[in-house]
């Protein structure tokens, strides 16, 4: 991607999340195979870019975080949250069976991707519970 080569994080972030979404929607094809580890590598890069922009930002971004430029999204909601949900499931599957990392993943429908959002919600809920327990406990 030209935006990545030019280190244009503002454009690259949106494109990186869009690419993750397209990987999910197209899956692997003969001659162009995507594996779970390929997808996770792209999500990791997109997360780093978005985190860097969050640290510079001063305007609220609709997908969460902060944008350095008003009305410029760092990621579209469905691309961002859907990709994070699938990435969480893939990480869990790799922990259970490391061979899953090199498995070609299938094309996912929007409904299947939406079902994966539960992995993000569960993770966020668990984090909130841990924080609440840590702050409410008294020595």
C-alpha cells in the first residue's frame, strides 16, 4: 500500500482495517491463500497504526479512540470490530491447536463476522470485571 510506504498513517489505518475486512470476506482462493497467521499479522499492523494515531489524536473517532483530524475515521466500525472479533477467535483457536495458524481460512459472511463480536465483548467485559475487582478490593 502506498500510504504505508509513505508512512501516511491517517490513510493507512483506514486501508489496513479495510484490507483485514476484505480478507475475511474473500477468504483464500486457489493461487492466493490466506492463513489465520496472515490475517493476525495484518490485524497486528493495523492495531499498531491505529494506536499511534490514537496517541496523537484529539478528536473522538467513531470506532473508538482518537483521531488527529476531525471527521476522519481511523477505521470503519464494522471493519474494525469485526476484524477484532475474528482475530480473537483465531488467537484462541491457535492456542488450542497451533496447526490452525497455517490453516487456510474460509470466506466469512457478514452474519458470521457479527457472531464473532461476542469474543470482543467477552474480552472487554472480563477486563472491566478485573479492573472493578482490583479497584474495589480493600487491603
